């Protein structure tokens, strides 16, 4: 029969080659069967079934030839034949150049550390809603964290549905929120700011320029990447402002901040202005980066999250002050100003938040404290004086 050809390969192995056209391409696949009349009849019927499925629009390459190299040309190469590990690794490699470094790092960790160990040996069509329910039921993290972790897997499965490899995405058959205990449905994040007295104590245990970098952080509310990426051309000490237009993620500088709202001008509190004035003699002549890690072996001596945390943790030794991640300095700036009655819309804009609602979600408690002060509230005190009067700027 035309379209079914018996072939003898090297070594004498007998196979049948089945030929058909799909999506405008000539396809030739082999079936490993001995050359007998009954096997030839089987291959003829198989080809007829394929042609009928193509005519009806129900043909799925992976159902018939899951291990075929040609299947790769038709959308993930027959997801029924490839393992979820294969699919996730292909997705991970594909998005590496398109995602921001921080986003890709989160995707890579979710795939390599969680998803592949969980279901990597399964095929896409084998993953059932019950498997997802069982896995979610064993998690102890927040709903937000679970959603972030399964996002790459959910995306891959959506692509397989679009390509016609599987009939449905098992994630669409359930609601993750209903599988997570009520106390885990909201983020367990809670700002844990310092008092200003604690900030000053900790800063006093550091030496310049480290001390000045953390002082700038504590009195501007910058994100970590914004602090690392800040350049001297963005500093205007005469006007008393800094302009945030860049950030650093995964040790890579980016010419835009985390969000569109992140592009902003921040007025400097006196303590922040002091930090920059004193910093000039340490970094202004060495390049355009405001804060540098003098112990770094990198050419640009840029800080990174790990190094910042190490220096900050060391400052706590022997103080009796509970250690927090240095990102809490951003929360300290916001909570201190809000609790002293500063306008929430202004603070939201200075934080680089897209909406006031976002700021309210994080800092409602301190907003309420500020509102309780009423119209006769005392003048703000946070960051309103120089900390190191004995030192002089360059």
C-alpha cells in the first residue's frame, strides 16, 4: 500500500516506514515490526487512522510517535512521550534570555529545587488534579509562595494544551486557594522595622563607607537594588534630592527600576544628605557608583544582597538588638514617617509603589498611628538631624 514501506536497516532489523502529510510537511515515521502480512496490514490501518484523525483535526503527534525527533517541530515534541523534567528544563533554558535576572533566578529555583523533584519523572498527561491536591496539601508555605512555585509548570502545561498535546491543564480543574489552610491564604510577610535609636546604635558599629551606605538606606527607603545601582549623576545635594532610574538584580545593572512607578525623585532627609556628603571622599573619584564594597574583588566593587546582609549582621553582635534582614531599613523609613503623621500618598510615591493601596496593605498599622496624632501632631523627628557632627564632608 502506498504510504507504508518495508525497510531493512543495517544489522538486518526490519521496520515499516509510514508516510503522511501534516501541517504542510511530509512526515515519515517508522514502526519496529517484522515483515509479515499481518504486520503490514496493521501499519496500513494505523496510517489510515492517522489520516482520518488529520482530516477530523484531532491528530496528536505525541499520541502516535511520542519519541520521534520530528515531534519536536510540532510543539514540544509530543508531551506525552517527554517527561515533565524534560519539558521544564526546555522551558527554563528558553526563557533565560527573556526574563529579568531576578525573575529567571526564581523560575530556575522553582524548577530545579521543587518541581522536578516532585513530578519530574511523570509525563504531562499523567499529572492529575489529585496529584496537585496531594502535593499542595503537604506544603507549609503561603498561598502566594505556592502559586509562584507552580507557575512555570502551569505555563508549560498551558502550552501543551495550546499545541494539542494534552486535552486540559490539570491546574484548571481545581482552585489552589481552597487547598491551602485559611491562615496560609494571605502572605505571611510582616514588616519588622527598627526604632531610630536601634538604627543609630547599629550604624555606630560600622566604619565608613559601610556605615554611610546603610545610613543612606535607612533614611531614603530605597530597595536593595536601587541602593546598589545609585550613581552620583543622580544625586543633587544642592537641591537635596536623588533620582531613582536604575536598579541592580542578580549582580546585573539595569537601566530601569523594578516597576514603572519606581522611577521617582526622593527628597533627602538631613541624615540622608549627610551620608551622601560624607560618602563623596570615599567613592566620588573612584567611579560613578555611590555605594561600593571596598572588600569586593569585582572590578566595579558593587555590593550584593549576601555581602550587605553579612556586614549588617556583624553590626548586631553584642548589641542585644534582634537581627533583621537589612531590607527592613526600607520598612523602617516608611513606618517611622507614617507613624509620625506623614502623608501616605507621598510616602507611597517615594517608595515607588504603583498604588496607595499597596502601601496601605504593608503599613496600615503605622498609618493609623500617624492619624491618631491629629492636626496638632509634633514635628517629624526621624532623620531630621545629622548623626555624625564631628565628621566633615570632603
